[in-house]
């Protein structure tokens, strides 16, 4: 503060102090300060010569207060803010001293736009336009009133955020190109992408039109395609601009050749010439030697449309002139690609498997073609081995194929690897070789080289074994000659007999009984299958109960099983007795010698039964009558 400013403050404070009513001091030693709680010595501002004037440079550091002085505030007189001697009665916000000419449209924070360096500030000092339109680029240096025309009246709200809101005049007055005539959209940011300058606009041709400017197109003037400033309806296909080039081309003549008008098939945007034709996009891709052949070799007289893609259309002369082998006389098809390829016409390869259905394997792969195709006869109709190997078949004597009646299908025993060392797979016959049969010499069965018509029955070879067997004697026992019932091919002995395949399967204790126990005297043909035939002595000798006296039937299996003869169980199902109190058979069957005799009255006394049978016609209290009515052992 200058001395003059300090003096002004002192005068104001003095006048205010003199106008303050005097009060009696509470403490005669203390003094009353008009500045309120200002804890600094008076001499920092006042002099000893008098209360006023104050010192030219008061010793008061405003930076130690809640409001340091910055910028233009440094030169403001103290009394401009401190209108009262009590220095603390001063606000800290701009609005406390400065009237809001914006009528609260911009908020109460003046410091958002203004600062202490100057009230009139440019938009450069504004970090962010505190509304819906951030100020960037050239917008940041534009004065507020350039957009806010009614700024003086505090009108800031309601302006549009679209470019056209301020730049309509620019849009209408632009002639290169004429935006209005070209019907350009009013979305300026599509071309004017930079906020730094209105000029130097860039147009994203791909994004806005779908037609990318590449190669030479990128450097063309807009008017080269958009003639007369016409931007709407400009064709996007090449022929729209290059029809004259298409019709005037003489090498080759595009019209005469029937070329399509899709220029991009051969031309590109880098350079109109030289053009390249991608033959792979046609029905006939170029491969091998075809790649280096001049176009005119196939397209004679500039004929490009309607040419055949068949090899013979160009190579028929090669087909008819070939003598090794002669393609015409051999009846070869004219599908050259079956043997030839585009790499080289010579060194043709014939896929015998695919073309004929007869794969060349083993020794066949190395046989010269003429060995089978005699006199260039390639029209063979049979793929049978005997077609070439009938002489081998007739001359073979070990064994003699013809005499043995062997089939002429050589592949049954021979392979293409080697004619000799043939192997016969007996499994392909009705008699597969198993067990010991696999090691038997062929001549053991095929006596005198007889291979056809042999029986597959075991007895055809083993009848001598059948007749000579004595344990048991197969002939006297009447055994069948189906040896496989007991014997197998692994070993002739020991044989096993599967009794389960007879009328009497062996179960329980029967499985361990010696055959002779039942087949007495070697009788294997007339042995009965009922139990009583072997167990008659057991039946007659049993006394508990006596089967004969009791009149038990001779169907032993009714009570006995093959697991154990003793521990027999009797099924009393025709006269159920679970509800009876009988524990032993003798409780009812009192005569152990005759189980046909039974007693009911020993348990069912007359005193019990008479009351229950009152009114029952023919009721007599005795066992026989009880059973006649109660045969199922139940009441009712």
C-alpha cells in the first residue's frame, strides 16, 4: 500500500473511532482498538508523533490473512474493501464486492472465468467452457461477444451447439464447392474436423459416400469426377468415368472380345496401364506352363468369349498325333488331364486305380504296359487274374490246379507281391482249420490231390479212430459219428461229453458219478432217465418213513434233489398245514407203515367242532368226513 492509501485508511478509522461513544474502561491500563481483534502493535501502522498520519509503509502482511492480495488487488486502497474499521467484517468471495451482471446465468463463481489479474479477460484464460460446448482450437481465443451477442445484457444461455448455428453464412457463401447447390449436409464437422481453422477442410470420401479414394483417385481434383459441381448421383462404378477408355482400347478390343465393364477385374487405381487379368477368377485358372503362354495362343483372333475349357480344344492335335501309345486306336478319352498336367505335356502319368478300377500293386506296378495291353489293346474288359495267368494256372502241378478243380480266382492264394509262395486261407472255405488241424499236411486230408468235394464231417478222416475206441466202445455203445460232440481240434484225447446236450443233464451229485455207475455194461443207448430206475434200492430200503408201506410214489424228485439224497423235503401244497400245530409227520399220520391213514380228531376234538357245525347237513365227527369237506385244510 502506498502512503496515500495508508493515510486514507487511517482517516476513515479515526473518524469512525471519534464517532464511537466513550465508555468507561474496565481496566484503566488497557485501551480499546477500533479494529476489532487485530493482534499487531499499533506502531506497525501509526507513528509516535501522532495518531495520524500513519506510516508510509505499514508493517502489515496481508498474505498471512485468509485472503492474500494478488494481481490488481495489490493496488486497491484498503478502504475500498475495508469500509469499516473492523477489518474482519469483509467477505472473501468475488460476489461480496462485485455485482453479477450475468444475472446468475453463469453461477456465483466469478473465478471460473475471471481472475485477479484483470476483470476483462479473454477466453484463453478459461480452462473449460462451463456449459455444453467446450471451447477448443480457434474457439478458445474468440471473444465472448463474438457468439454471445447480448453479453452486455447478461444473455449467455440458449445458444445452439451445432456449427451451422454460427456458420450458416459460411455455408451459404462457400463456392468451391458450392455447398448449397451440391446439397452438402449442414453437419460441418464431417469435413471441417479441425477447430483451429475453418479452411483446409477434409472430406472422408469412404465414410460419407462408400467410395474410397485410393491410388491415383486420391490426388484427383474433385471436379475431375464431379463435373460442373455435381456431387449427387455421381456413379461409383469404374465404367461411369472410364467408358471412353473401355470403348477405345484396341489391345485387346474390349467390345469385340465381349469383356465385362467391371474394370477392376484387370485395372487398379494406382495406374490405368498396365492392366493385369486374374485368370483364376474365370472357369479356367492358369497353372504350370499355361501361365507363360501368350494370350493369343489360346485366344486366336482376339476371341475371348465362349472358349471351351476342355484340354482337347487346344491339344486335339497332340492327342491324335500320339503313337506311344496310340490314343485314337486305344480308345483313350479326350480328357487329357487324366494323364497329363500343366507343368509338362510329356512324362504323363496314368492312374490305373482311378481310371480302370484295377490298382497296380506289388509286381504289377513295375510291369510294362505292353505286357498286359498286347498290341496296344487298352480296351480290356476283364480284371480277373486268369486273364493273364491262365498259363500259370494250367501248368501248376503242386498241386495240380486243374485236376484239383481249383477256382481260377488266383487272388485266393496268390498275391501281387510274388507269384510263388502262395498261401491258402482255409478259413475262406466251409472248413476253417483250428487247433491241431493247422499243422497237418494238406495231403493228410487231401489224399491223391483231391481237393474238391471232400466231406467236412470229422468221421470222414477219423472213422478209424471211432471204430478202434474201446473206452467206451463207440460202436457197441451206439455213439453217433459226430465226433465234435466229445472231441475238439486241440487234442483228440481226452474227450469230454457234454451231458447237458442229452435228454438227461447232469446236476448236483450226478456230475461226479462215474459214467459206468449209470451206463452199466457199456449201455449208452437205452439207459432210462427216471430216478427210480437207479434209486429203486434206496426207495424200498427207506424206513423213515417207509416209502413202500406209505404208498409213496416212485417219482423221487418230488421230495429229493440231485444235491443230496438225504434231507428230503415233502411239499404238502395240496393240503396246506402252516396254520396247524403239527410238528412231525406222525402227528397226523399215526400209522408210520401207511401214510394214507391220517387222523384229524386228535387235534380237532368233538367239543371244538360240534358248535361250529350246527346246521351243517351230513356233519359227522371223524377224520375221513373232515377231509371230505376240508380238502384244502382250511375252514369254510
